[in-house]
C-alpha cells in the first residue's frame, strides 16, 4: 500500500525510545482507524544495535500497556529518510543535531523534537532510560503516549489537507 503519511522516530541506538514510539504510535493509528494511511518506522543515529530487537526492559514496559515491540529490529538513520518521511522526530537535542546536519546537506523534511507534540509537558526531550531502572522506561512511555496524541492530531490534519482521510 502507498501510505499517504510517513512518520520516523529517531533516537541514538534504536532499542529504547524510538522503537517504543514506533509501537505506541502504530497502536494509536490502529485504534483511530488510520493504520492503512500512515507508515511508522524508527531508527538510530548510531549503528551499534543494527539488526537487534529492542532492549528487553523496553519490550517488557511496553507489553504492560499492551504494545508489542519484540518484532521490531534496529536500523541506522540514512540521509534518504529525510526525503522519504513526512515527520522526522528526534527524541533529544543530541540526535536532533545529528539529523539537522544531514538535513542541511540533503534537504527533505526538517527534523524536529518529538516532544514538540506534547505541549503540556515541561520537558523538551525524551530521556534515555538505558542506564536507569524500570521507572525510566515507564516515564518514557508516559511521555511518548502524551506526544503521540498531539502527533495523531497533526497527522489527521495533514491527511485532511491531502484528501487521504476517508
């Protein structure tokens, strides 16, 4: 299927934050009846975990909320992603800087921080839970769910503008 809208979530290793965002947002789209109109993917700016599944703690935390992530595999960001995706959403400023470096030479979709879609949040970045405890993974899920609602609204508006919404 040719998707009308394409969304890419980006973090450092693509095993914690960005696959969580991919899974949570995919479920939001399914619940909203928009899964056929929107493609969702995730990647990392580093190549350390390419081909690996998300972190076990990420999988466990998401599963508690009914989101399956074990089928996902990490991949590295490519400059071509900027021309393929309509939304390129970084989890933090460090990764946003890397994406902006690619964008300044490749063009395409300008990357932005994912938490821009969570105006009620005081935070601007989704913290990396990798070196912390279980509560960090739960906090990441809370932030992603909140920003996902704002992103869903933006996607709906873009679908209406393009006429792809039924």
